C-alpha cells in the first residue's frame, strides 16, 4: 500500500496539486455571489477561506511524520501546500479588509490592537510572509539550505497562531477549532519528541 502511494505521488505533477486545491476559492466566491453561503456571505466566505488555509498548514505539518512513521513520502508537495496555505490566508485577509471592513483603515488598526483573535491572526499572517517570499529555489541558493530551513521553521509559529486565532474567534465551546488545535499540538509535539531522541 505504501509503495503504491509513493509511486502515485512520484508520478503526480505538482501543478495538479496547485490547480486542484485552488478550485475552492472561485467556487466559494461563486456561492457568495449567488446566495449559497447563507445570510452573511461575507463572514461565511471569510471563515471558509481561513479554515482551508489552516487545513493546508496542518497538511504540511503531516508530511514529515507520514514519512517517518508510515513510510509515505509526499515531501515534493510540501512547498505547494505552503504556498497555497499563504494564498488562502491572503484571500481570507483580503475579504476581511475589502468586503468586511470596507477599507476603513483606522477601524481595522483599532480592531487589530483591541481584539486578541485579530491580533493573533495578523501575527500568523506576518509569520507566513517571509516563507511565501522565499518559497523558491533561488531563495534556497541565496540563503543557503541551513539558513533557509531555519527560516521556514516559522511555519510552526504560523500554524500555532492560526489555531489560536480560530479558537478565540468562535463563541463558546465548539469542537471543530478544538480538534484543529489538538491536531496542531500533536504534530508539533512529534517534532519535539523526535528532536530529543
């Protein structure tokens, strides 16, 4: 089974991954424009884009343990998952800035400072920016592999902040953000365990 998955993964072009995982973005926009996202389409669109971004970040964290514990090698898709996660975070932010807040910059800055879940979410976005900028072979060569790998450990901070953002965003106790946070903590915990061995 593992060999079959690895064989399939080697044959699958990365552009297929980009294309397939980008399909939800225009589809969600279409649903928002046609009433398919309920009574508050802007909030729903914002939420859906943010949740996809968090799912992609978590999927990226899964790649190393899958290889270590299950022998499944999906490492060639990790960059695609990271770039796509940043794309969805940027779309999530753009919906908030343009559609939700209507470019009211003073109010946005006030919300960033006053509302912890927005502060944390913005910090997560900032952590992802240098990763997106350096997600190319030229940056690896310029920075050197060791420095590049250290820089890209910001992924751990970004996904943790994303999980906290989601937890603080929802009202009351809801299982979905809790499950995401548990998954994030378990995946980060595996890295700590592997480092101490």
